[in-house]
C-alpha cells in the first residue's frame, strides 16, 4: 500500500494545538471582512486614524505576508537552515497599492494559502517539525515556532481589522 495521500496522525498534543491555532482566526477574519463590506462597503476603506490601516489594507498585508510565510516554510522544509530575508510591510503597502486593490482578492488568497499550508503541516513527520531556519528578527526557529508566529500574526491583524471596522485605533 502506498503512503501517498496519507496524513500523519499526531501522537503529541502540542502539534495538534499548533495546527488548531494556525487556522483558529480564519472564520473571524472572514467575519470582519463581511462586517466591513456590509452596505456600501465604505468601512473596508476607512482608516480609523491617518497613520493606521483600513480593513482592506490589513487584508492585503496579510495576503502578502502569507505568500512570504508560505515560501519561507517551504524553504525551511527543503533547505538546510535557510536565512530568511526581511519584510517591510509599509514598503509593500505603498508600492503595491493596498488602498486601491479589491480586499476580497486578498481575503481569498489568505484563506487559500492557510488551507494549503495546514494540509502540508498536517502531513509532516516528527523530524520535519524540527527543521529550522534563521528568521531576520527572531533568529533560529523551527516549524513549530513558525506555526505559532504565523498564528499570532494573524490574530494581531484580525484584531487590528476589527478595530478599524468600529473606528477604534
């Protein structure tokens, strides 16, 4: 019998917890988008302060960050201790016109990449979870730390987007 298509069943609860955390806020992110898009959709573009991001801009940031994080994960799994490049969110927002692009596209990308990544993560062996990379800010991290960093990143920006919907900084 071939192992192709098989999913690892975890014996250790810490990986299950990490996987749950990685997708935990996706429904809430979709809800924030729906709330901001209700009616005429003006809340998608409203910034609660001149130097803060709108819900749409948060979604585009999350999409770009998710693209980069997905690439980083794959490098960690295929290369020995790769050194990751820095990411400048403000430069991306300015150069890529976050404010002028459809937020729904960004949400679709975030949800799609998270679902693809969760399937990849669930299929990893115990040994693969110990693979490492060098993060530009955090130093050496393994797959488990990457998962938790990405879960925390999403949670922070879901809160930021929720605050933007209600006009709170």
